[in-house]
C-alpha cells in the first residue's frame, strides 16, 4: 500500500531533510514543567514560569548557537513564549534558520500484567493539537516511547504496542503538516551487555518500521530518534568505536534508506561521551544511507545549566558553555570532533537517571 501523499507531502520531505543537514542537529528543550523543576532544583532555582522563560531565552538567544542547529523541540508552554523584549521564540528560531518542534505525547502509563513496562498516551486529541501547533509555527513533533531491558523484557506486548502507538502518532502528524520524530527509547538501565542491547534494538526498530509501513507513513518525511547501542548502566563500558559499530550495524539491518536522518538521543550519557560516540559513528566506514546527527537534551544543556545557576551575571558564561557543546556536536556530525570541548565544567559527568521520565 502506498505511503501518505497529501497536501503536506513536499513540505514534510523538505523539512525532514533540512533537519538532517550534516553539521546541524536538534536541541531538545521540551522538558515538561515537572522535569525542568528537577533540573532547576539541582541549581536552587525556583520552578516558576518566568525562570523557565528566562532559561529558554538564554538557550535560544546564545549568539552563534543557532548556526549549529536545524531544530529545537519545545514544550507547549515554550512554543508561545517570548523574549523579555517581547519577541516570540518561534520568530528568533525562524530568523536563525531553525525549525521549531513540539513534544506532543502526554507521558507513559503502565501496561497491566507486565513488569512495569509502559506505553505512551496522547492520541485522543492529537490531530487537533497538531493543527494548533502548526498554526503557531511548529514544523515537527516528538513522541517518546520507552522500553526497558530485563530478564524477560521487553515483552512482545510492549514492543508491539509502542510500535503501533508511534506509527499512529506519525501518520496523524503528517496529515497535519508536522514531521514526526519516531523515538523508541530503550533505557540504558541494567547490567546487560552491548550484544543484548543490539538484539533488543534490532527487534524494536524492526517492529517500528513494520508498523510505520502498515500505517502508510511517508518515511521520507520522518526522522528516527533511537538510543545508541551501548552496554547497560551497570555493565563495564564499551569503546566509542565499538558503540559506533554495534549501533550502525543495528540501523543497517532495520532502518530503510528512505529515512533522511537519524537523530540520536543521549540517554543519560555525559555530554562528552555522547559527542564522542556520535563522532565515532560518523567516522565509521560502512553503509550509512541516512545522515547521523543529534537530538540532545541533557547532553547539550547540563554544563550550561550549571554555569547559569539562575544568576543574571552568569548568562555569558552559560552561553559560552552552550556554544561549545553545540559546536562540538556539529563537528561530530561530520566526524571531525577532536575533543577540544572536553574541559568544560560538568561535561564528563554521567547524566544517567534510572527509569528516566520527562
């Protein structure tokens, strides 16, 4: 059966391809109010709208940062916010050549009869919300499915339900003009080996692309946001080169070349670790029919947040930290990062949070 072919087809393909431009990537700034509250608590900043707005302004208005970005994922509140001078954030992004995106899922719920496995909700009024977000300037969307590795996990039920949920979300987005980022995150929690992670990643991605095909999703107008294939958080670490090899092998076996770009999540890796792994993938010699870039949240913001600490006088220092990470990841998408951003404060700290929700 043919893929979606409607009023937005050409626009979806153009925008998905643009987001995957080598040298650029996505800043994920779509933390929910609760999650940004946890980040703020770590630097003793009160979680109120003005502080959230001020922090996002710090990010989006960092001189020179937007040249390294093709997209920014926003939380609904942020989509409608403005700088302190009254300029909408969406306008700032458009002027900087960056497409605004929007988180559209409404979180996970536990699947009955499983060992704490989840499925993601938010389909009910999704079409209506996509139309509203498109009018507000958003051009892509994000929906996070969460799977975990355990003695009997992920179950087939969890794999199938999350694949179906992602596919249903993807086609609704496309019908309403938004490029869907398909994000089946396999959590790093646990003592499993890199081989186990590779096996699960292949099974999950195979199920996702079967479901996307069944739902007539236009793959050329989508992006994939997967985990990197790594050992579990409680297992010995693997080299950047091994992670690159395992990850690209899993993707070669499962992701059709019609997909324009793969935008990796950082999954609790330190800022520097995520950059080095992305760089190793882009240096890897082998078939890579998609561009390999980033959609990092914690791995772009952690050192910036620490440098800012909620203080006006620290804004320039915080912006310098953000610019360094954006430039490093831009270079990593070209396989040209040489490790010169490794000295920043907090860049090598693990950002792993067990059972991460946001």
